[in-house]
């Protein structure tokens, strides 16, 4: 009795891991990170160039975060659909098994299909776990990059004089999600 549970649990772990590693890519974040701003004696043009560079990097990380969130939503929808299909197969198999004489013969393939569908659910849960970790990491990177943009803008405001400051702050953002 205990061996069947152990083997079943081992199969579930293997399916979950297979799903996770099939979705998890071979690396970390593909976006660049923002380095610390220039020192206090930097020129206004250097500060402005750094601010614009930080905004471009933050736009890339915001796009990566949005893509990761969309992948997580798709993985969640796939798990939901597979779970509904597996539950429907189980309900059909149980219902058909009560038909006299021919019910068990019809229910056996339905139970087999349920087992396959349940294995797919576990596999897709692994993929959803990988998508959730990727989305969390991308959102964290985007948040860090937005904070770096605010720091760079503060350095521009404190380090530039009025004609150059107005010109620098008038530079449009590369994307709508980054100020």
C-alpha cells in the first residue's frame, strides 16, 4: 500500500519538475541593469544622458515584466482548462460506471483518460510555477529600475542649472510606463 503512494508521489514530482524545466528558460533576466548615477561633480549633459539611459532600461524591464505577466496568465488559463477537463472525465467515468452491465466497460477508458488528464494538470502546474517565478523576478526588476529612474531624475534636478534643466526634462520618455 505504501509503495504505490510513494511511486505515485514520485511520478507527480517528476511531472511537476518536467513541466517546470520545460517552461523555465536557460538564464535569468535579459534586460540590462542600471548602474549607479554619475558622481556629484558630473556635468548636466552626463546626468541627463544617464537619466535617459535609465529610462530606456526601465522601459525594457517594464516590457519584460508585462510579457512575463501575460505568460503567467496564459499558464494559469491552461491549468484551469486542464483541471476542468480532468474533473469532467472523472465525473463522466463515475457516472457511467453505474450503468448496468456495460457501464464498467465504458468507464474503464474514461478513468484511463482521467489519469492522463490529471498527469497533464500536474505537468502544467510545473509550467505555471516557472511562469510565476519569472513574472515575480521581472516585476522586481522593473520596480528596481523605476526607482533608479527616480534617483537619476533627482540627480538631474539637483545637478543642472535652469536652461539645461528645462531642456533635459523636456526629453520625452521612450515609453508610456516610465516617466
